[in-house]
C-alpha cells in the first residue's frame, strides 16, 4: 500500500470516528424538553464502558412494574467522582431525574435477567436513600432537574465534595 493510500485510509478513519463519537455523546434521541422523575428500587449497578447503568424497578401508579436502565458516567468518570462499586446496592430506593428516549428512538435494553426489559433514561440527578443528591451527568440540561433558581455549579461542587469525603471515610 502506498504512503498516499495509507494517509487517505487514516484520514477517512479519523473523520468517520469523529462523527461516531459526536453522535454517541448526543442527547438527540432523548426528549430533553421534559424531565422525568423516577423512584425505584435498585436491581443492579453496572460500572461498564462506555456508560454505567443503574437498573431500577419502579411500581407505576396503576400498580404495574416498570424496569428502567439509567444511563450514567463511564467507569473512569465514576472513579474521578469518588464513586466506588458500593455506591449503590441492590434494594436501595433512589430517585432519578432524567430524560426518556423519544418515541422514534425507543428501544429496550436487556436487563439483568433474560426475561426483563428496561426502558432507557439518561440520568442527570440522583437522590440517594438518605436524601443526598448527586449530579450524575449533565450534557447541558441538568438545570431542568433542579428547582427554579438553583445553581447547578454549586450543586455540582457540593455533591463532588460530599462523595469524595464519603469515599475517604470508607477507606
């Protein structure tokens, strides 16, 4: 293969990869106009690439069950946030504010068992059983999960400080 051909192949691979990365980190498939609050019981917390997943079981007002797959930060981002594997345990009841997929993109993720399916939600704010809040991800729409006038940067600093100090205490 000539040097010119190799250069073109590399250039095409870089350009193609850049588009895929931009698409991957887009909220275009989520309805960011309307934040959704979900309260549910943690089934499993997976620290996997490219994004962590929290599986929640929610009981809907009509008594039916709904499983959710809460999309979150990658494992390396969780580590930088001071979040360890025991951050959430099966059975914990948490609240999540985030954004559901638009109907035309709706798809199901395989849940922790082969017979279950989970509705995807891009999680932005978590509320732990003790009431502490944690900024989970942002993509520029976190303020829609906050009370009017609340400073998202202040919340981010407080939640980072709170979780890092918790991680230090548990060591």
